[in-house]
C-alpha cells in the first residue's frame, strides 16, 4: 500500500489553515482504511494529487492534467491521447465517489478532508468541524416483505438524498417489481437494456456494457443513501455484484 513520507516540518497550506503534516496524516489514515474502497491505482492517483497540491503551495505549479495522471500514475505511454482514452476522467469519478464513501463511514469525524472537485484533478483540503447530526425518523415496517420492499422503493426513488439518475431509478424500480412479482427470469442485462435503457431489440450486453456499468453506479448510490438519509430504514434494498436481482434485508433500528 502506498505510503507518503511525513513532512519534515509543518507547513501551512494557503486558504485551508492546515499543515502539510496534518494533510499527509489524513491521507495515510484514509488509504489504509477498509472504509476507503478505492483501488490501489486510485490510491496512488490520490497520493499523486495530494503531493502535487502540497508542492504547489510554494512554487505556483500548473494544474494537474489528465496526461499527467495517465503517464505518471497509470503507466500509460508518452503517446497517450486524452481525447481517445477517457481512463483518467472515468477513474477520477470513481475516486470522488470513494472519497464520499470514506467520509460517510470511518472518516465521518475527520477534522481534515481531502477532495478532488469535479472539473479537474487537483486535490483541495478543508478543515472540517464535525457537527452533531439528527437521526432521521425511522419508517415503520409491517413485517410483510413485499409490502415493506415496495414502500422502501417508493421512499428511495422519491428521495433527493438518493443520488441515482432518473434512468437508474427506473432500473431499480424495474428489478424490484420483477423480483417481487416472481418474474426473476426477466431480470437480465438484455431486458434492462431494452426495456429500461431503450436500447434496440438487437442490443447485445456482451458488446455494449451499459447495463453493467450503470448497475455499478446504482450499487454505489444505494450504499450512499443508506449511509445518510436511509440509515434508519427498517428494510434495505441492495443489488449484489454478479447479477441484477435485488436483495431485501431487514435491519435492526
């Protein structure tokens, strides 16, 4: 696991009031945490962005580019073309979601926060003062699985705290309704692609990975929701990896 050397002496990072020592300590804590789901490559990506930001404090370095990340972190050749290969943009999106997950879990009380805002690849640092959070009101459950699952689905797709796109809300609604109706044979990538994503009848999931990609996003959005507004939900809906059939599980609240 990639580790950064500690700063020889604390340095104040402009605009944040933080020292390099504090920032590196937060980074090292994060990349060793089981609650930070980033891949080893994206941990290196984050470390690279943090170090460049710390160096830029005194030397006015230029902003990090996709080419920088691709060639210096991802091992792409010098001929790498950002217009032809979107790998850095895609991985940056994943890294932002992984940072959000970490700060919703064990990093919730961290007093230093690291982020890579959309629109670029530069790391920024914020001093965070954790505030007491009011627990959301726990909905009641009837004990009937089908009824409780449908009520939870309605809350999910109507919630502004559920970050899924409208298309992925329809994706979730489709698979939940089919599962509860006992039509599991209709929960396939082909069916989702044509009936939910409106692909042509000739849609081939082996050639077009749209359903697999969006299912990954939907899984992360469900996790985010249940770490925030839905953490008191008596029943949770999940979409395990390896398929598209939803799972319903009661929670002790």
